[in-house]
């Protein structure tokens, strides 16, 4: 394997090898990059941050030149040197035509060069949406800008990536969960999106995405002129990019809600096969649908923690066949490019994952296979961090001849036939064609068939659904009827479901059967008390079952039905139950997600309590005090406890006693190690200079102590502990150089993520308050005015609010490092960049 800076002779041994490449624009700490044997990494260009910004998107034009986008600025065209050449890259700014406000368009987060035009997904600045740029006068500059379709939204969860369909006739684009649907969509393949929670959902304790409802993040399809836009799939959290395989199958790499780690509704970052009418289950707060819900679709592969950005297939790469067929996914947070090796699995795929490129100070944002030379090019950047452009070429001995396409999944054709029935213009015959597929063993085929049926008026097929006797087909049909049928059908729907005995159903049908019951109630309302009592008597003997996931749904269903026994059945399981996520390994720090799921359901139970059960239930909370989760974990548990006190206890005196019992004992105060100093007013240049010779031989214990004494731990989650006001910075060393990290600390207001931005709130009575709105409820806003005291929240009457606007000043105070002497600061930097690992080479 070779790595180079356009110079030969830097040979590396077999296995994953480490190359440290010093960058002129980042002299404080070298970028570290690891590639697989036989691959070579070449640094093509270091982006001057002050003049060319931080690059987040890239495409290739018809002349083989790269066009890149600064997240907050303009476009740049890069003429790259040939592989093996010593020539430098040529980078030139492109003239940006004006947008809606008469000013040059801001940065794009999605780019596509096709049919002689440059398509941009503009994010923010009043211009959010799909734009087309053209060169109308032949001067090799874009002089015409046309907004093809507005997509309201902005920020890090706004409109994102664009992809050209394999036939070159359509454009698909992705938007995160804080984007509204494009204006005037002509057709929707997924229909009747709703929240569908039996019990009231808890919103994120910090208020993130509160009030944002389905469909969440989405993928739309349009023609090259943007004349007809249709919603293609939805239910994503924040998928930044999309890519087609050579067979025309679409994929994305969706993000997790990292703040939810340790909670039963946490779902890791994952690759999704994006199909027509697809629903992928994102709902805000604790409402995230589990992957087993029959009316959503599962992942191709779960990956873990991370921050997905660009995705691409290796098609056209001069790589070994394995990598030509691979789906590559970029992770901004942990500095990785994954290679996902897909394997047909029925009508969809499964995948194995492999680390293709890893590194330090490499916040990957986008990549492509350049068709002119068959190499991968990737860029880094985002949030004004340092950007670089790299090329990954293959120099090994394996053949790089064009590989045959991976075979379509065996049932792809049948799935596509069902998806075609979803299209506009199909009539009642679509129901007859799709109905047999409701009983198909393949989940994706059943899903496509159900969506096709749902596109036809429910009155045309309701009787058939109610009369269906084949269990699999009946459950799918009744799910469709619950979602689309008229409310007066509920008694007949209940009777149809009662024909099946939960205990006698195959295990694979029990969860879909329970979901059909849930949808019958979420869509059609709560039945009369006598019906609820009868159904509670029907299901109570089924709990607990051997299936822990079915137990979660049974508890929720029985609480909803006001079962008089479910509290007594469930409370003893809080300390006795195994955990779905990790049934064998238990430790004091690992939350038991199964027990939390039970407590979440019981928080709204009103029947069946007695003083002994209440004491058992509320004492459980105090035994969870050693468990550790991510940013929102503690707030969710406290909100479950608080709501349970309000719902389950009627006597004020008993409530006060149980509130004390349920409080987790305060952790022992750690002895604060104060800096020895003397300090100084550090600049980013000063900090970069301290690390210019590398951070080796540092003191781990002192670095950890300084993390506390500088109050970092009050606001930031790090290695499983800390505050929740700012972002989790455990992986800061994977995405930031020392200089970028220093700028974030010394100049916290230079770039503020919209996830952590505070607001300036002007009041009608003439007052003003600045802070972050933590909660909005019952006509009041509760504002956190200091990051260092996040539990202190100032209430404001919503009726007194005149205006709200983003604040340009970070809640993070400057000068936090100024008490440290140089050695203490070096130790802190090493601690941060190591992710809190005492075995890191820096120590």
C-alpha cells in the first residue's frame, strides 16, 4: 500500500497502515489517515478556510472537473491532476447567480451535474429548495438560477442530497426531519402518515424537535424540470445523502438520535433500502417506532453511533470488484468511510460492514467516484472546520476490470410489480393484483402490496379485509383498514382481530398482530369502557410472554385498556427482567432498556395501584442512579418519574413521600483539582502552537481533572458522563484538528450548530431575555439562560412573547481555558482528542 503527497516511495507494510500528513493550513496537528492494503491516499488540496470556507458537497461536471460547495458560501471548481502527476490542483471560485432575495445563493448541501445543468439543494437563507444553474452564454460560468421547487427548512436537519436516477430522467432529493414537504407535491406514495402512539409520547427533555410530526425526513422524486414532484418515501431522521446501485435500487445512510443512547427507543445509525412508499419509523422524542412495527421497514444494517453524511456506490471505480459493488457511507463524527457489502435477501438486502478509510481530524462530508479516472475523491469540512480534498486510488495487484453488476435480490421483480400498483392512475384492479401478496413471506413485498391497496378507497376493499382468514394476509389487511378505514368500522375491525388467538399465532405474527390492535385505537379512537375491559381480560393472561419485545407492546396495550392487573403484573419485573439489548452482561452503568420501557408505559397507568406497588415502583428509580446514558437519558427518566407521581398517586402526602423515595441519591462530589496556572488569554494560534510538536507523554489524570475544572463537564457529554447542554464531544478527536478544536473553544460564537442555538426573545411588555427554550407547555416558555446552570429555567408567558429570533452569541462562555498553564492545557487537549482513553498513544 502507498500513501503520498504527490511523491513516490512512501511504501507501507501490509495491514492497516497509518500515514501522518502535515497540512500547511493545519500545522497544529497532522491529519492521520488509514486505508486498506493496496489503496493509496493522495492529498489533492488543502482548502484555505478564510477565503474558501468549509466544503460539504461535491459533484463532477461533464469535463471531469469537481464542483464543491462551502456550507455557508459559494461554489468552487477543482481541476484535479492526473494520478501520479506532481501538478497541483487548480481551484477557482464560480460566480453564483442571485437567489430569491436578490443576493448570491448561499451554500448548497446537495449537488448534481446533469443534462448540462448544475442542480443544487440550497439550505437556508430564504432560498431553501431545489435550484438549477445554467451557463447560457458559454463563458464557463453559471449565469442563470431557477428555483425548481421550494423545500422549506434549514440548518443541519434541512434539505440535503440529490441523486440522478439510473435512466437519467428523474432527480431524487433528500431532506432531514426539520424540513417541510416541497410546495405543491403532485403525488405521494407513502400516505396517511401519523404518529400512532397508544400512550402520550414524551418529547425530548431539551425540547429538540418538539412539535415536529410525521412524515419526518423524506425522499422526493421529480423530473429534470421540477414540474412534477412526488413524495417517494419518508420516516427518516436526518439522512444527508442518497445513492442508486446499478440496478436502480436506492439507499441512504440515516442518523441516530445520539442523545437517546441508553433508552429503549434509541436506534443506531443505519443503512436503509429506500423503496417506493417506504416508511422508516422516525417520530420525535420517545415516539421513535421500533424496527419491528409492521407498518415500517427495517434497516439493511445497523452501524452504531455516528453522524452519517455522504453515500455513494463504487460503480465506475478502478477498484477490485468487491469495492466496485460496495455502498460507501461517510461518518462525519467518527472520521470513517464505511464500505457496505450488500447481499440479496429476499426482496431487499443485508450487508456486511468494513472500515474502508479511517482517520483523525477528518470530518468526512462528501465523496464521489470520478468517472474520468476511476478514483474516489472525498472532502472534509462542516461547521467551518478545516476542509481537505483527498483521492483514494488502487495500486494493488487485484484486477480492476469492470465488475458484473450484483444480482438483483431474488424477489425484486415481484416487489417492483407491487410498487407499480402504487402509482397514480391505478384503479380497483390494483387491489385484486396486490391482495395475494399480503400473505407473502417477504416483509418488503407485503409492505409494498399493502401500500398499493391503501391507495384505493377503503370502501372498495374493507369487506374483503374483514373477511380475510389467512392470518398473515388478514393482519396486513386489517392494518391497512385501521389506517385508512372510517371510524364506524371499528367494532367490525375489533371483531375481526378477535378471531385470532394471540397465543396460537406463530411468533413471527404476534408483533404485527399487536400493531394491528394499536392502530385500531390510534386511528379510530378508544372504545367504550366495557369493550376495553373485555379486551383487557383477553390480553392480560398473555403477559408476560417469552418475547421481550412483545412484552413491551402488551404492557402498553394493557395500560391503554385500563387493565386492573397490569400494574401488579409488571412492577415486579422492573428489577427481574432481562434486557433485550444485552441479556447476559449487566453492570452498574448499563441501563436496562426493557425495564425502562415498562416504566415508560406504567407512567400513565391509573388502575391497579396500591401502596405496596407504588413503593416498589418509585423505589426502582433510586436504584437506577448509577446507569449512564447520553444527553437526554437522565431527563427522560426524570420526566417518567414526575409524570408517574402525578398520574399514579392521588394523596398529596403519599406523593411527597414517594417523591423523596424515588429521588436518586446525589453522587458523591468529586474533589475538584484547580489549575495551578499561571494562565493567559489564549488565542487559537497559541493553542495550535502548543501542539505543533505533537501531544505525547501527557498526563491523563491531569487532563481529566482540567476537563472538570474548566467546567467542560458541566455542559458536554464525554465518554458516558457529563452535561447535556452542548454536543457530545467524545469523538471530537476524530473530526477536529487541534486548530479547529481550539477555535470552537476560544471563539464559541464563530459557528453555532442550530441544534444548540439559543434565542433572543423580545417581550410585549418591553423586556428581553436570551437563552434556550427548554420546554413549551401550558402557555409558558421555560428558558435556560445559563449553560452552567441548565436546571434553572425562567418561565415566560407565551402570550407575552413579541418575537423570537436566533441568537448569534453562543451560550458557551469564552475564556474557559485561560486559567491553565501550558502543560495543563496540553494535557486537556490530549484528553479531549483521545476520547477519554487512558491507553491512547498521547499518554
